[in-house]
C-alpha cells in the first residue's frame, strides 16, 4: 500500500510540473511545435506590406481562441530567429480580416490591433 501511495504521489507531482510548464508556455504545451504551424506566416510577420496567405490566416485563426499561446509564440526564440517582428506579427489577424479576435489583448509591450 505504501508503494501505491508513493507512485500516486509521484504521478501527481509529475502532472503538476507539466501543467506549470504549459502555463509558462502560454498554455500551448510545446511553443516550438505550435510555432512551426505558423511557418506560412513568416514573410507576413516580417513585413507589413507582405501578402498574408490563406494558410497563414487559417493557422492564426486556430490559435486565436488562446491568445496567451499566440503571445508565447510571437515572443519565442524561434520567432525571433525567423526574423519575425512582434509588432507586425500582431497585425496578421487584422490583415486576415478575422473579426472575432481579442482586440486590445496585451502581450508584453505589444497590443493586438
């Protein structure tokens, strides 16, 4: 019985540490994996005059219900390494014409228009 309780305790602690990681990463789970889904947005996140593809808009629309996740991705090392500009990246939902977006959502120094 002691061993069963010990195993349960270890599983609970392991589960809670996973939850903490997900919260730190904006609730995405794996920011790097989620960021890869936004590769169609690479040029649109670098230049405001770049055309935003349908694939980009579709990927962004799937992330918008969790703006903390989008925030974590935009501020991630992987986004910076691709040359994404956070100010420009946050204009993508508006440029896609997504009406149901969290307008005014604050992400660090950035605000979703």
